[in-house]
C-alpha cells in the first residue's frame, strides 16, 4: 500500500448523537507533486486540491477547511503510524557486459540495505536490466545474472532469502531509449524495490 499522497479519511461517531461525522484530509506528497481528491455525497461535492485541504461532513453539510500538520498528527497520528511504509526504490548500475557493480553503486546498495534492515518484514524485488548491445538472449541472461548478483549480496548481508525475489527484463525496459547496439550506461542496472 502506498503511503504517498495518502488521504486520511476516518469516520467518528459523535458522542451522544445519532449521526456520523467524517473528516477527509489530503496529505502532501513527499516529492511535492500536486494531487487532488473529490469528496462527494448526496448533498454535493468538494474538491481538495492542496496539501492539508480538508472537509468535515455532518448532517448540516460539508465544511471545507485547511487542517494544520499538528491537527493531522493529533487526530490521525496513531492511524498514520499503523500504515505500512511506502515503497522505496533504488537503482544500482553495472559495468558494460558484466554483472559487477559500478564503483559508484556500492553506496547506493548500502542505502538500499539500510532501508531493508529498517523494516520489520521486508519484501524486496530486484529486477535486472541491460542496454541494447547484444542479442535478446545474451541480454536476458546478463540481466538475470545482475539481478541474481544483487540478490546474493543482499542475502549475504543478512536478508532472509525468502524475502527477496529476482527477475529480469533484459533490454526491454530502458530508462534511456536507444537504437539497437547502443551502449547506454544508465540502462545497465538493477532496480531494488523495497516494500
């Protein structure tokens, strides 16, 4: 479940009353990206289109307002803390034609493992990729070797083997589209997806 762009929607029974009241708050995206949500019922619609825009519903109609971060924390903090952490993704690169990490990727692998180690029950997917130098068969095999080498390193560092799966895409999913036969270092990679 993705926590980014979370919409906090909780129904609370008003004490001593026979009606339910709901509050919806649009939380900010971690990367600052703009989002919006439409909240509607039989009486109408309210669009929440900026961080902390909120609407409180009651039998007397929707009451739009802007919630403070402190209000969100005090009202919904326990609920937010109980949500699973969002997905994290890391990319490590490889030398051309090899399943050996490039020198600058060791630090990224360290960061990925720190994230993995911080999760009580990690679920990790490593996906190998190549550039478009070589045949599909060669690239498929090399991409798989790259994914397997990262998986092996994560297990060596202490990740339970059953918590990490390896797969490969060969040259089929480039970050930088190129013509066949073009060596593109950014496409020689393994994506590490941590959930």
